[in-house]
């Protein structure tokens, strides 16, 4: 009869990972170790932003045009870094603010409390945008969060944030239209956002 194999208890290999803060990332930027616009800080982890492929770039351009028609050029950002808390600094593909863009020239980037609408364009990051990013924006009480799913040609609209999720999540296909909560009389046809 053989001896029973004794496997030592494993230490979590990720237990000693460094969790970064927004201030630490700004210091890394000042030392030119991080380049602004090339990363996001999500739950204390520095996440490299993926380069845009052609469908993503076209969708972003169409999104910018549609949101500008509804809200005016002074209230739409593409993209802009938004500090949620000390360990979360995402850079959504598009956002609509409550203040004019020129106010941020002296005040710094918009705060999460000034977001009327946040949009992520998803062609290869759908799970991440509908889970990690959704929980991030929901936890920050963003009233409306859209995920433009380029691959499946749908718009996933998240509304009414709760403690853990949005209580109203609805998919719109390219034949349908949706009006933002903060512009209820200005519907946008989903097909006009897609490449």
C-alpha cells in the first residue's frame, strides 16, 4: 500500500499584490512611469487600456455625434478620467456631465457625482463592461450607464442604481430607440450608434 500524498497548503500567490491609489498613480505619471490615457485604475489595479479597433473607433465617433446632438458639445466628454474613490479612476468611452466642459479647465476632471450618463463601447470587453464596470458605476450611484455592444449590435441600458446592481437593465436592438433619462424628449436610434 502506497503512502498518501501530502500536499502542502498553498499560499495565495496574489495575496501580496500592490493595490494602487489615485495619488500614487499621479506620482507615477509625474515620473513618466505611467502615461495618462493608457490605463484605468480599477479596484486598486492598474489596467492597461486596449487600443481601439476600427469598429470600436467608428462606434465612438457615432456616439459622440449622437450625444452632442442631444446634450450639446459643451457637456459631452470622450473619454475623460473620472475619480470615483481612492482606488477607482475609470476612463469611460463617453460621458455626459452636469456642468459645461470649460468649468473643468480650472476645477480639474469631472467628479463621478457630476455624471448624468456614462457609456462604454464594447467589442471585446462585454463581460468586463457588464460586470466589473457596471458594479463600479452602480456603486458610485451613476444614474444611467450604457454598454454599446458592437458585436451583438445592441445597447444595454442600466438605470436605477441600488447597492449591488441596477434595478432596470434593458437591451435595445438596432431597430429600437432610447431617450436618456436626463433628456427624455430626445430619443436616439441604436442603429445610429453602430458601425
